[in-house]
């Protein structure tokens, strides 16, 4: 997938309907177990045999781990160095397929909507749909949420 992310975006750089792909992250067995040990110690995230005995079909990353990977790829792909001012939360998170050791993940981002903030004119709200996609082209996670971005005009003022 080509990487078409804008390196330092502001609110004005986001166009509804725009689809961008970026990032590459290879998941390892060691990190799956380390994350699960710390944050989600369910057997199928800790042990290969327990993973095979589950519907996950093998050792699988926690959904929260895949969400954290998405955040890392988003930070590397466009948020660090942008005018991002945070978010009010998530509208949707779906973990669609298990993530196994060796899976290579990329992001597909669609801009759903942009609008000016009614109460803070120096910012705009960009509503995004993110898909974390594995090396087979399958979406393993879908997340929809707004992100607040500073306006380029606010930087000049």
C-alpha cells in the first residue's frame, strides 16, 4: 500500500471522502505475551496451546493491544507534528479478526466528516474511520472517532 499521509496536517488538510494508507507494524509473539501479561492476562493471549484451543486459532493479541498498535501507527503516520489537540473519545471499536504473531499491520484511514468547532474557532473536528489491515488485506480492527485539529489560520494569528 502506498503511504500518502500528509506529514504535518492541520484541520484544513482533511477532505471528506479522502482515503489514506500508511504504516507498517509486524506483531511478535513476545510483545503479545508481554502486553497480555501486563494488561489482559487471558489464557489465549498468554499461551499458544490455550490460543489453539480457543476460537482465535492460536496465540492472539488482545484487542486492546491491537488498538494500541493503531494508535502508534496513527502517531507515526500523521498525528505527531500535526496540530492534533486530542479527541473526545471513540464512537466505535470493533475487533474483527484475531491478530497472530507474524501479522503485518497497516492503516487505512477514511475522512468521514470535517466541521468547525462552534465553541472554539481555533479548532476543527475531523471524524475518521480507521481500519487496521493485515498482510492478507483483511480488516482486523475498525475504529471511528473524532479528532480535534488546530486551524492553520490560528497558527498565523
